[in-house]
C-alpha cells in the first residue's frame, strides 16, 4: 500500500524519535535540540579551524512557530577561543511533527535549504548566511544553523514605522534579487528543484489551506473593508484564478514571504531580508505587492504606491531584469494580492493541524493592510 505524504512523515518521525543514536557529524540531522552534541556542533562550526572544538553548549529559550527556532551558546577549547569563533549560533529546524507536516506539504523545508546552499552564495544582498542547511527528503526533518547576529541586528515588526526611504531600500533588495535571477541559467539548473509559486501554493492547499483561509476571513470582519467582506465567498476562487493568470509569466527567484517581520536592520543602518523558507521560482510581482502592502500603512501605500512601483521598475531594469511598463506592472501587482492575503488569513485562525505561526495582532495588522489593497485594486475582479 502506498503511503500518503502525511503518513510518510508520521512514520519517519516515529522511527526517528525511537532512534537513540546521537548526531555526531554535520551529515546527521538531530531529532531535537536536546539531542545535539558538542561533537556535532564542532563539525558544524569549527571544521575550518584546525584543532578547534566545542567543549560545552547551552540551549536558549524555545521559540516555536512555523519553524522551531533556538539559540545555542557555545564554549570552545583554547584553539576555538583563539580563532574568534561565534559565541552563539541561531538555528531554525523542523523538530515538531506539525512543523514537518506543514513544511513538508508546502515544500518549505526544501526551499529554505536550497536557497542557502545554492542561491545565497550568488547574491550581493544583506541576508543571513548559513553554516549548515540540511534536510531529510523522506520525513522532512531539517536544520539550518546561522552565525548569530546577536545585538548587531534588529528585526522589524508590524509596529515598525516605514517611510518612503525605508520602502525604497526594501525595493532595492528585491530588484537585486529579481534582476540577478531573471532568465538565469540556475533556474533550470541548481534551482530547478524549487517549486514555482503556482506549485508551492497548490502543494500547501492540499493541507487544510482553504478552510483556514476562509475561517480567517470570517474572524477578520471587523478590520476588513465591508465591500470585501460581503464578497468573502468569492475570495478563494479569485485566489486560484489569480494564480492561473500569473502562472505563464517569466520566472525569477522570489523570496515569497516578504512581510515586515522578515526584514532586519544591521548596526549602521544596512537593511537585510531573512527567513527564506518560501523561496520559489515565480514572478516578481508577488514580492513587490506583498512587500509594499504589509510594510506601509494603508494611507501611505495609497499616497506612495505609484511612485514606489515606478522606482522598483527602474531598479529592476538596472539590475538586469526586464524593462516593464507601469500598466503591466500594476496588472500583475493586482493579481499578486489574493495569495498574499491568503498567507495572513491563514494565520489568524489556523486549522488545528497547523503549528502556531504568528501572534493574532500581527495577523490583524497585515490582514487589514492587505484587505484594503484588495479592495482598492478590485482584486476579486482581476480575472
């Protein structure tokens, strides 16, 4: 009998939890943070420093959401201490069964690991660099280990005040990403394993997505435009039609989840973009619309949107991307809105099968902003 993907993940998880062998080399994926050993950390962090070793480590607090996140504080032998190796690392993993189910069905594990191993070395942008990115393609256990930013970076939140200059800095990063991979040979080579946006969304849709999105819309009535809420039964169908309309358009590498909380500012003011778990091959309009409509207040987006889209188009062409007319850009911007909206209605009232993802207040702010954009651009009538 052929197992379903969910059954396959369940079986792999059960077998892994029953296996007492500790992880010793970077080829091993730990089954939990508590299972991590000094030997494994040594192979991950010290392998380029002869004689260096981790001799003790301490786990920081749990931080669970779509991924299981945790900081690990490291103590080294004299060779490691003398080399100035990082005092701590920051990790993202899929140690929980619900995390593996969600990110296995959506492709998120594959996407983040592929980005860090294949795309990040080719990009001249501020983004985290992984010391290790690995996953099991059968059961979707995974871990990505980063040198810790510590106090050298501050992540944004829904409360971050974004002015036009900050928004332009965001668009500079998007243009560099999209321009570098526009019609790039890697899309058919090392990055061909990444799903398209159409595939990524439909893969997630097999795992309770429609029900969660519809429940989230019902929950959001108080902060959605009344005209949009009155047509709530049309939103899912419009979302699927918009994906169909975007599907044949030219591809580049996209981040895919560019809400404000995935942006950070380094000491000195450099803006960066983290959390690449929704990286995919897709059309640049998703990142553009999603960024502007979650970063800006409704009033500022309405005031600055046209100028900022024009700024992005100029930067995209300058970075090697296509020269796109404003009318065409706004058409695809409009088409990109429903699936961005779905990413947040999903989080407001998720299906019990999903892990906890975002605080309700974060979801409320971004749903309100995206819902206003859906209404302003008549996104339900885009196709």
